[in-house]
């Protein structure tokens, strides 16, 4: 009998793949332990998300040695002093929003001959308290990361404002992606992933709908 997390994932896969069969479902495993994650790995799921570097390093280093196909996504705010450790364990970083951070990632990944997949985080609702590149700064920021820092920028990411309609933010993101010419969009969480998919999201970040509530 399948574990409840596997059953939850199967339901979500059916919904997601009916809209975009190539979409990657990131199971956001932050705060959950190996016992809760293991059934998903044994089922064959490979994309997982964490938002704290130390927790991810301690939790996933051994698992990734055992399951080499696991793809680990950094979805939280990344501090520059954590980059050296982050590039060792993560395969994707979804939250690049400053030149200082991008430069550090570029330096550290070259030291270990790794090429991390990068998403630029966009401050899509122009919130002063939230991280992310402003829309009018995106073009220059993207060009610097790709041309000068030689980062593998594959797409854009956003976290819409809580009090705003997600669909408007997602549609704006789709337009930005088309303008810049990147391929992927990381947007949509447990509450709004279907809306995000209908606006072209190719990576959805789902936690509570798979694992249940965090305590």
C-alpha cells in the first residue's frame, strides 16, 4: 500500500500532467525528515525543494550519494556566506536576485566544476520587503549573469504577493520570460499551482499538498 505522500503526489501529477506533461513537480521537503521523504524517493520522484542550506546539506548529502538522480532545488533566500556549501548539494537555485550572490555562485561552482541551473527571482509585485529583481532591471541583470558571470540561467521565478491575484502575476511572468528569451518558469505553490500551469509554469513548488501541514 502506498504511503499517503505518494498518493498525494499521484493526484497532483494527474492534474499537472493534464496541463503540461513536461512540468517538474518540486516536492518541498523543508522541515520533513528522511522517513517522510523516503517513500517518494522509492516511488521514483526525483525533484525536491529545500529553503535552508544547512538543513539540506545534512538531510540530502547521503541520500544523493545513494540516489544519484535526485535533483535538489534551493527555493529559499540564499545568503552569500552559504553559497559554498549550497553549490555542493543543490542542482538548482531558484532565488538569485543580486549581482553579489550571482558572482559568488559563479566563483564557487567553478571551483568544483559544477554548472548549476539558475532561476532569477523577480519581485513581480514590487514589494519593498520581498527579495527579487525589479522588472525594469531584469534585462541588464540577466545579460550580466549570462555573459559576464557565465551562469546557466534557465528561467524566472516569482512568489506573488499574498493579497494580490496570482494569475495577474503569473501572466506578467510569462511575458517577461518571452521577452528575455528564457525557457523555464518556476511559479505556483500548493494554493495556486493550477493557475500557474495555465500561465506556462514549468516548475511548480508543492509542499503541504504532498506532505501535509508543517508543525
